[in-house]
C-alpha cells in the first residue's frame, strides 16, 4: 500500500481509504449485516488501509459504531475521519437537514466520540456547506473543540472553491472531500487549483460513481436503494444511459489492458493532482 501526507497535516494516509457510508445501511443502503460489515473493516486494515471515513448520518450513528468497534484494538495504527453538520429529527431520509452552528457541532462531536469509542477524532469534516450559518461561527467552533483536544484536524466536504477560501480566513483546513471520478470531474475547473495552491489534501469520494464504474450495470438496471429516487442523474433517465455508454467504452479499454473497469477508474483518480 502507498501512503501520502494529507495536505499540510502530519497524517500519513493510505492512498485508498475505507468509506463507511454503505455499512451504515438505512436510509441510503440495504444493510449487509453486522458481522459482514465488521469483517470488511478489519480486512481493509489487514490489506494496509489506515484511513477510515464515516459520518453520523450514515445509518444514523450505526456506521460510526461499527468503525469504533472494529478498530478499537488497532486504534493507534489508524486514522479515523468523521463529519458534522447534518442532523435529523427522526430516522428517515426526508428528516436530514444541514446545521453547522456552534450548538450543533458541540453536541455532535461528543456524540461521535462516544459512538467511535475514542478520545480524539483525527479528522473532523463539515459534511455539507450550511448557508444558514456563518462560516466564521462554524470554523471558530471547530477551532474551539480542536483546542480542547477532541479533534486533531479540520476538513470540509462538498465545499466550492469560494467556500474553501472563506473558511481558510478562520481556520486551517487540511482537506476537502468532494465527489470525484471519471464521470464526475467538476472540481478540476476551479476547486482543485485552490486546493493545490493552499496545500489542501483531496479525499475523493465515490471514485466508482457508487458502482456505475464497476461495469456491472447496464441500461436496464433498476436500483432498489437511494439511487432509484432520481436524486442524482448518474443513476436515472438519460444521464444514466449516457454514463452506461461511457462505461461500455471503458470496458473495451479495460479488456485490452487485461484490467477491470474498477481498476482503471480507481487508477485514474489516484493519478490526479491533489
């Protein structure tokens, strides 16, 4: 496994991380089962992965609990990243709302520490920009809990270049977590240049476009999870058909190289700057 420094931090992370969205189960995904999820986390560690990314909203705390339980015996050998800024009133997809206010973050960080069964979170990220809360308030709160020793580093997720630059006025942001893949390259236009200039590490999520780039789907595929709801055009309608056509072309290249679509897609992401 190859390892790289994450942005300006002292975190030496594996180039491939473990994304714990799927193991959370509902409301986004169908559950794979408690034992299978724990086994997959431990297997990832055995293969050299030391970076594990989760969030409270993944299974409404379930994902964090699984990460904490699986990694407790090797806690000093791994880097745990989680997030804040998405809250819910009841355990349903429609109840999730953005809230990166001071009161919310102070409450969330303690909940995450408890679920993860750890004394400190290595990387604490704002999950989505909350336009109803001033960035000054959000970032100063993150600095406050950093000074208290509850988190080691501050990151953001799904931020635009402009939002990153604004956040940097108040805190040292070491990482950005955006969606990035062969099918989703929007960040290359303006966000990546800002990250390179400011020495902000990029943690790409959905490098396989939530499975589309594995090559296992065709234009007739019907999803039975959140992908069926039309939230993102990657999985429904004409957008899905266009992406399947792109993947079909990728399959031809993969066959020539003796590789899988997934291998080509991940290798492409790893070769990008940031």
